[in-house]
């Protein structure tokens, strides 16, 4: 490396090929080989043979100088020779010369696609090459023939205008005819729809009247059926009530006589026999079975009824209340000789 640095020009590519045992490479210079190689652009290529105890010093040197390294594991001359030729070819390709970037501005106005010979001189070196003149671009061709292009554009625009004007007239006539046809079709369709609507309306009216008649007949039938059932139920209830009433009256007679009441009041006194199972007392003759005529007595004041061979007293929501043996009651069982007060009227009950 010292010889390359001192004896060669750094304008040319330089490289070192090492074929030796790794151990024989020792540093005897002031600078390490890597530093010298990197500073002076010296690529290092190395071929070593495989042996125990190697230092692998040269491999790192090759990597840092962008060279290549090969360890001959087979330790044969043929393998080393093949790799050496490969390294030399690589060196020739990578260091064939120095690349210079050159920019060139052409003054040739006529871009006809021809070729021109150009010579470039740079740092006492000369290079000849061929410059291919490009053809005119589309924009340049347009600029060169602007008048003809404008005339052609005007003619094209005029032709388009004439075509569009005629086409618009034809289209307008077609649209007019189409609108007239559409209006005629719409009018026919409107009349058809009106006729259909009128027919549907009449049919719906007829169906509605028929439906109403059917509903009215059904309503009358249901009312008649309901009235008939109500009459039958009323007859059944009346018959049942009559049978029950007769049974209760028969039970009342089993004691030999009907119970009776004796009453005393400001308007007089009297006696009344209870010959039915349920007797209503009050002031209003139209609403009761026996009237106790006095303002202190309600229209429907109380009732005495028979059930399960016993007699009971029930107040009918009277204004002044019903008292049995001086106690106000809503409902209570009656016994022979009980004293009942309703307003200013006194009633004695006897069995």
C-alpha cells in the first residue's frame, strides 16, 4: 500500500491482491492498513487457506475497502485460481475509469432527428461521442404551423356549428312532434283512467249499498236473536224466581202462620202481614210493598227477607238509618219481638 500511495497517481483506480496466511499480515506502518486503504481509495482483495488458529484480519480489511475476501476451505490451487480470476475481472469492471457528468445545451434549431459528432475536452482528456438530435415535440410543431392550425380549427368549429344548428332544428322538430304525441296519449290515458275510476266508484257504491243491506239485515237478525234470548232468559229467571218464591213461601208456612209487623208513628199505627219472602218498606208507595208515610222515612228505607228458615233486616241506604233494638244496623237477623226504629216510626216484628 505504501508503494501504491507513493508511486502511483490517485486519479487511477488502485487495488491490492493478497494471497497469504492471515497470520503473516502484521502492522509495521504508522497507520493501520484499513485507514491507508480507505483514505487512498485502494480496494483490497484477499485469498487465504483454511487453517486452525487464523485471525481473520484480512476479511475485515476487504469489507472496509469494498473489496472481496475468499477463504479456500478445500486448500487447493484450482479453487484459489478460479477465485483469483473472478476477483481480477471484478476489479477491471469496477475500476475501468472515472465517470464525469456533463451537461450540454444545444443551439441547433432544426430538430430533424439527425446525428451530430460532438467532442468534449476536460482536464487534458478528450472524448468523442455522437449526439442524437431529437425531433420536434408536438408543441414545437404546433408553434411552427400555428396559422394553418388556427385556420383548420376555425373551419372545424364552423362545420361543427353548422352541424349542431341543423341537428338542433331537427331535434326540436322531433321533440315537438313527440310532445304532441305524448299529449294526445296522455289525454287518452286520462279519459281511460276517468272511465275506469267512474266504473270503480259505481261498483264500490253498489257493493257498499249491498254490504250495508247485508249488515243491516244481520244487525236486525242479531237484535232479534238477542231479544229472543233475553226473553227466554227473563222467562227462565222469572220461572226460577217464581219457583224459588213459592218454595220460600212454603217454608214460611211450615211454621203455621206468616210473620207480621205492628207500627206506630205520628201519622197513625197499624199491622201488616209478611206473606212474601222479601218485603220492602218506605215512604214512596210506588217503590215499596208497604208504605210508612212520614217525612223521616226514606222512599225505600229497609227490607225484611226470608232465607234458610230465618228472617233478616237490611237497610237500603236510607237517609236517617235503620235501628234494631236501639242499634244502628246495615243488616241483621230478626227475632220474635224485635223493635225496629226508622225515623219517627216504630216497628215491632213478630213471628
